[in-house]
C-alpha cells in the first residue's frame, strides 16, 4: 500500500526529469517548457481517431498536459467575460464571499458553477462558448462520450499569490490520512475519472501568473499523498513551469498533474480563466448541476438555430455540456431499457425534441416525465 511516509522528493524529481519529445506527437505544433502545444486548426484538420489517440496518450504517458492555441474564438470569450464579470459584481454587491480550495482568502474572485449561471444569464453565449469542438475533442479523448461538464471561473486579482502546487479531485481533495485508506489501484483510477481544463479569458503573459505546471508529474505513484509536505511544496514550486497564453487558448491536463495558479505580479490585470472540470460518465462530479434548468434555459436558442435549416454543430456540442448524457442511475422498474441495454438519457430526450421541433413547454413536460421515471417508488 502507498504510504505518505514513503514518499521522497528525489523519487518525484527522477520522474519529472523526463523530457517530452516532439517526434512522439506528430500532431503537435511544438514543445514549450516541456509542455505539448497544439494549434486548434491543426487538430480540426486531423483525422479524428488519430487526434483522440494522440491526445489521450499525451495526457496519460506524455507530459500530462496539452495547450491548444486558438481553441475558442476570442470574440466569444469576450462575450462570456462580460457575463462573468457581471455575475462577480452581483456576488460582491450581495456580500457573498466566494473562496478557493488552494489560495489565501481575498486573492481571487470565484464563480462556482459558472456552467449553469452562464446558461441562465445568456443562452446564446452559452451555446457559442460550450458548443466548442476542441473542448469536446479533448474531453472525449480522455473520458469518452457522455462526459459531464462542470466549470468554475477563477479571477486572480493584482497581487494575488500563487496556489500551493497540488493534485485535484477526487483523491486530491482528501488528506493523506484519508487517502491511505484507499488501495493502490484507486490512485491509478482516480485520474481517469476527471479532466482538468481552462480557457484563458485574456492574454496571459508570465507576469500575470499563468498556471504553474510540473510536466510528467502525473506518473509519480505517491503524488496524492504529498499534500501539506513542505519539502514537496518547495520542490514543486521551484520546478513548476509556466507557459504564456493568448485569449481563447485552452489548457487541458491530467488531474494527477501537479499544478497551481501562479502569482499575479501586475498592478492592474485581473487574470480570468474559466476552469473546466469534466467528469467521466462513470464518476461523480464535484459540483451539483441542475441540468434540467440548464437545458430549459438554452433550449429556445438551440431550437432557433435548428430551425435555421443548416445543422449547427455547436448545438450538439453545447448539448453535451448542458444535459446529462448517461442514462444511469435510474429506476429500472419505471424506466426499463427499450430496444437496448439502457433507457434514453436526458440528452437523448432533448435531441429527439430538437429533431421534432418541439416547443419549450413540450420539452419541459418531457424532461419532467423523464425525471419522474427515474425516481424510486
């Protein structure tokens, strides 16, 4: 069994000494600070299966982190930024103090569940923002279909100090004493249950504190047990790298990668990123999302775009982020599989409604019926 007492800095140092080789990743544009950098258009033009395979290998066996330049159109990012800052202003005006897991209080502003809040505040922006092919591509590469999207906005204010480098959810949100109760194979499985991502909402030079990254650290077996250790904190802070971002660039990394937000050394830049925590259909997301509320908020805009004639791929991608794409758990007495091994998912209900051009009231009733069938008797 893995034990915190057995973790040694020199073992981690040996793991992260590995150098990423561009020749191993033919779709990548370049390597920067041992991190793979891709061009969004290059991934769009590539064979999808080849891209899925390479991205999964990069996140598992490679540096554990990829940056995709130009992932989201900057004009779409600007529209979402306006909505997010409006939400932050409303939170502050209401006296809400929104904290962070790994940073000192007051160093940043947070919007928890920015996914649902964006959908309700501006459905059109939600579809344009979350209806993104690159986000879908990388999420599918790591988690497969029916992934569960959640998102949280983080704004590191001027002078905001760096986070302590860490690993993330699931095991990353436990103490070492708690983690030691989990078998070794749980340490191996935890990273494949989520994907970490972030979209840059402004140009992010080094002085603004882009994400600190320790490439290849996802391969260190004891990495979930080092939280709170000063020797590891010193090593990881010293050896983490940073890569500047442009507005609309996206970063994705294995949740076992040791990372943390950097210090914002500027006097006037509020560095905003929208953190994407994508969960496997087979896992439990960290945040609770009222996906029925999200779907009902964005459905009229989806229907309007579907009525325009030409199929808009953003509608399908946005639906994957909005709705529950996995049919379980359910009540098999009331919701038995029909014509297969599983009943329809919430996303299937919405897809069918879009094809039939059903009204919002019709969809509201269909979702209510779908939800009721899943309840225990």
